[in-house]
C-alpha cells in the first residue's frame, strides 16, 4: 500500500486514482497527519503531492521526518519535490511567475523511474508533460542527480537512487502527461514492489471478511435508494451477512417509471435480499400539497423521508426475533471523505449530509457500517458489476434525492408525476436506442405547469408542455446542453405528443450551466 501525503494541490485526488488504477491500494492524508498514523499505515512507498504554497513562506508545510524514517521509496511531485529538496539542503527559487501547461522534458540521465519511458527520441528521449508551478528547484541536494530538464526548468526530475527518492517538477497524475500512468505504475510496482492485487474480486473478498468481523451475528439496516452507492452496499452486505441485512426502500411517489418495481426485482426477487418496500406516495404528496417554492419542496421531501424511514427503522430495529438492529449501513464513498476532511482541515471526518440519513431521532442509535468509505466512484461501479448488479443500474445517470419533486415545476400532483414519468421513459428509451444515453451525463424530462394549444386530427388540444433536458458535464459544476441530433429530438417529441394525450407541446432546453442549473428547480 502507498501513502499519499496531500499538500493541497487541485490534482491530489488524481494521484490516488491513478495508483488505484495501477491495482495498488493507497490512501491520502493531509500533510499534518500524526506521526503515529504514518508509522501504523504500513506504507511500501510514499507520494508527496503538489500544493499551492512556496517552501519560502513562513508557515509552508514541511515534510514530516517520520516519512523518511520509514525507509521506503518516496516520490515528490511539484511542491512535494520542492519540499524534499528544501529538506535535504537543496535550493528552491521562489517565483511569482507561474509556468502552467504542456511542456516537453528532455531526459539527460539514467534512472529506475524513467529509463525506457519516452514519447519521442531526438538526441535524448523526451516526454510530454504537464507543468503547473511557480517555484522550482535550482540546486539539487547532495546525493541527488538531475536526470531531466526543460529550457525553463533545468531540474525537472531529480533522483537519489541509493535512497530511492524521486522528485518530479511536472504532474504525472494528469492525463496531459502522456506517460504519467506508466511512470506512476513503475514507481508503485517496480520501485516500491507493490503487487497489483487491488482488483474488484480481491476488494470484494477483503470487504466481505471485514464486514463479517465487524458485524458478527448482529442485524444491519440499510436505506436502499436504487442509486449506485446504496445498491453496491446492499449487494456487498448481502454477500457478507445474508439475512442479517434488512433494506428499506422508500417509494415516495416521485420515482421514475417502474423504478420501484425494478429495485424490488433486482434485490428481492433475483438476489434474495430482504427488502421492505414502504409505499409512502400518499404521505409525500400530502406533505407537498399546496407548496410550490423549490427549496421548501426540497425540505418537505427531506423531512418526510426521515419520518418515513425512522418509522420503518423503529419497527425493524425492534427485531422480529428479539434481535435489535445495531448497525446502519451507508454508501459513503471516498471523495466525500476527502472533501469533508479538507473542509475540516483534516481534523475531523464528517459524513456529507446528503449521504447521511441525518436527523434520525435520538431513540434510534446505530453504529455505522460504511464499506465503500475508501473507494472512488469508478471503483464502486466495478465492484457493483463484479457483484452481479445489472450494468444499467450501475451506469445510470445520477438522479436527485428529491426525484421528480424538483422536475415538476411548482406544486407537485400525482397527475403531473404520472405524465412526467411517461414522458421521461420515452426520452430515456430513445436516448438508449440511439446510443446517446452514454454520451450525455444526465438527461431527463421536466413537467412545466403551462398549458398550450395544439391540434389533433380536426380537434383542438389544450394540454401541458414538457421540456427535455440533456447535458454534458464531467463534474456537474458546469455543464453544456447536449447537442442531440435534431432527428432524435423529433422522434422523442413526436412520441411524447402522440403517446401522452395530456401533452400538447415539447421543448428542448438549450441553457448551459452557468447561468442555468442542470435541474429546473
Ligand atoms: P444543479 O441543478 O444544481 O444540479 O445544476 C447539479 C447536480 O446535482 C443534482 N441535484 C441534487 N441531488 N439532491 C440531490 O441529491 C438535490 O436536492 C439535488 N439538486 C440537484 C442534479 O441532479 C445534478 O446532477
């Protein structure tokens, strides 16, 4: 396993992802992690991330001596390299000017890290890399040899082969560094001697053992939403503890067409998981009646969910056979853990609120089970596939917690939800058929409480307007409306208007985020 020390670079998480992709387990901790935890971790190698600071700043983070005392290979990236140079008496030149972007380094010396890795060869081998730094090392410390350079950065790579210390001024973790994955793989496999055993099947075996040990013969409760994370937790727990797991699936009446039935089919019928389906449609629709303000609707849905879930949990936790439920399972994943650790400066770990069935009443006290806490989303997906969950469920577009509640503009009514479900299903079918489902990050229909005139045969139709929304995005923070082919939009629009009598018009949303958001509410 590899220990990654985070000095605050925007790319730090990518380092962890690349190492995991190389089949090696790693964890990332803030630079001020306790010495005892460094020692306990059992690292076979350490990677020091980049960071925004300058080693010349008074309070800039230093490298904990305990990391060197581990006597394992160390790879310093950007700030990590500068801090390592500074630690061993090299010279770092402060600079206000930022070098940012693609660069080509020339390899001028031999090293275990770079030998045989090249993008092109002129006189020497060259690598196309991504630079993003202000300061740079201008004098390598004693014992280090300079093995690569660029015209503006003479010390692009420095190595101390005796100690197995390596410093890179560029970022191997970003894909713009073409051989970055090869280089990181070389570091973790050859130099640190880590086996590539971090595979879905191995992860499942290890997790199952850990869960058995943690839970013993106790009972576990899980709120199953049908989303990727809770689904994978359900499958994993079922494999580990079978019938000791009870899932609660709350059907709030704001789900997509047949969604509740599909969740029941996959888990209860096919896998034999104990799932209690709580039909709470009336409860949610009654609570929402008369409310049209989006944030108020979100709050009502959130609160109703807690109430319904708590009631079910209370019933179940009393235990039918006299065994109370002691554990609550959650689908917390690694990015949530890293983000909350960052926002608390590494001091506390708090579970992101949307992952937490927060606000459970005091009389319901559970110990948490979070088997995905150290996994990235793509790893969770691979686990899901390896556990036999349907591809469609695992690679589904994200669906907001409040569901159709925020896709029916204004007041929510069952009549509207039924129309929207049908329109949305038609849109999804056509996206899948045309191959566009996978090319968009999120797509859905929106019910607008607007009536418009249409003509059917010789008659007039005065009915609702449905909007279609499809976006391309990586991080959901910014998004571009998907440039769907007109033919596809036409097919969807015709089907919706022909198959749903209550819809007289279909529009396509051409807004990007910002300034619009992805959802309409
Ligand atoms: P917006 O509409 O803010 O959405 O551009 C960004 C992403 O977040 C999802 N979303 C939500 N997810 N509860 C959720 O669990 C919510 O209240 C909520 N609102 C938006 C949205 O679907 C998109 O993926």
